[in-house]
C-alpha cells in the first residue's frame, strides 16, 4: 500500500486538516478523492463557493499527484 495525503484547498490555500490514506495505487487514490468530493458536495458543506475548491492529492513525500477541481462534476 502507498500512503497518499488529501488536502482540501480554496483559492490555493489549505482549509481543514490533511487526511492520510493507504491506497494500493494512483487509481485508487483518484477514486478516493472523487468519493471525498462527492460526499462534500452532497452534504452541501461547501455551498456556492465549491467552484473555488480543489482536492489535492500528494504522495507520502508530498510531491503532487493531482489537483481535482470540485466543479469538474466527477
């Protein structure tokens, strides 16, 4: 398993705590990020400002894997 770090960001600034998860590969980290975005959107915790939010996923050494915008509608 590989450790990935998930950071909710708004306008480039981290908001909230970083979450860490073990995933077998990058594809599963993508799926986990997609599910996190869906959950946050469904709970309506981000309201109208969601278009300014992204979810960054980083490897354990903190290099960026991807940065998913919330308005991508995954």
